[in-house]
C-alpha cells in the first residue's frame, strides 16, 4: 500500500487561530488532517536537546522525531486530495521552511498571523490557564530573554514569536508566493466560513463546503474556577467511565464548550499595550510591505479583541 504524504502545512503562528482552522478544514470530505496537532517533525533539528520551562514536557515527549512515526500520522488517508498537518512553531524556527521544501517542494503553506500584541497576551494567558506561567505579564516580558537562553519552548517567547516579517519572508523565499497563503486572524474571527472557503480554493478542493465553525478551539483565558476547569480539561476517573458511550466528536464539542464557559477574560494594562505596539511597529511595517496588506490597525494601541 502506498504511504500517504502531506501536501500542505499550517505552519503558525502560535495563538493566531491555527487550532480552529485545523479542525474546520479537517471537516472537509476531501481534506485529511491527522487528529494530532503539533508534530513539529520538520523543526526538530532546530530544537535544543530538551525544553526546560514549566510544563514543557509535552514538547519533549510528544513531538515526533522519527520519520516512520511521522508518516504514520497519515495512515488514515483514504484518497483525500489535500493532506496536511499543523505545527505552530514551523513558522518560528529558521531551518524549517527549507526542510519542508526539500521533502515536499510542491507543498502549499498556510500562515496565520495575528496582531502581535494580542498574540503575545494570548500566549501568556494560555500558560496562565495551564498553571505554567506564575508571573504578571509585565514581569514575564522582562524574563523573556533569560527564558530563551534557558531553552523554554517558544510559547514563552511573547515578543520573539510575534516578529513575523523575517519568518514569513523565509517561506516566501523558499516556496514562492503561489504556494504560500497568509491569513489574518482578524479576518478569520470576522468570517471563518469565508476564510475556510478561501483556503479550500488555495488547496484545490471544493469550495461548496460549509464547515461547522461554532466551536473555538484551544482558547486562552483565566479559569473562573480552577477546580472546575481542571475537571473539564484533565483526565479523571468519571470521564473515563463515560468515554466509551459518547462519540469522540461529541466529547470534543462538549469539552470545548465547557472550557469556554469556565474561562474568563483579562485585559492588558494600557501602558503595556502601548509599549508593545511601539516595539512591534517597525516589524509590522516590514510585514506590510512583504504581504501587501494594510496592517495599520496593528500599529495603533487598541482594546484587545479577546484572548483566544
């Protein structure tokens, strides 16, 4: 039997809506995306020997380092025209674009970008949600360089991951503009069905498809009740008992809905938002010129549009 190979990649950025795009595209009958996200197979040579931040064990244990194991992700392919995977740090690590190209030169690349200030705060809130980040946002920004030196995983790199211009340029240089599609989170949040249809056209599959976009995946936020959130989010005996009686798709929907109800929102301090907006402004200007999109809204301090 022929081994299936991926022909498209969702490469990031982290906390820019990639989990939702991954799940919405996977509903299409002619698209196959494995349930496992964040394989990061093509970034492994850029990884340190191990990541050392609190809760970084997942990156050490569950990323896929073996080609045979990686190709097993696609064992479920049954003739789908578009076969892909999503790993959010593919965008960040510099050697990844070339490695993907060397293995799959005809691959299509989907890049999702979000206002880097909002993205940074969402990454912070994600780590707070998971009881990994214990500092204030201001304190954690001051620790970023130290954490990078200590080999924390890139989710902790609130500023560095949001410097998109050089990251996007690598993919455009390696794959060319015809094989790279850049999506703005703000467009996706406003009209996810249209963005998914645009992606379907880019991937060469039917655009008649209407995905169920009612669930937002992998949201960030502060649990209103830590014990209730942990009960919903983490394995426990009661969930194991009922698991065989509830289909996986229903379990995922109920779990996401429950988590969303329990998570509360926080606002960034206005002076910090202004400081970060100023920090990112030169890179945003370079990105604008690179992708030919008006990003002036990203250069103005504004109220956060949620913290997904």
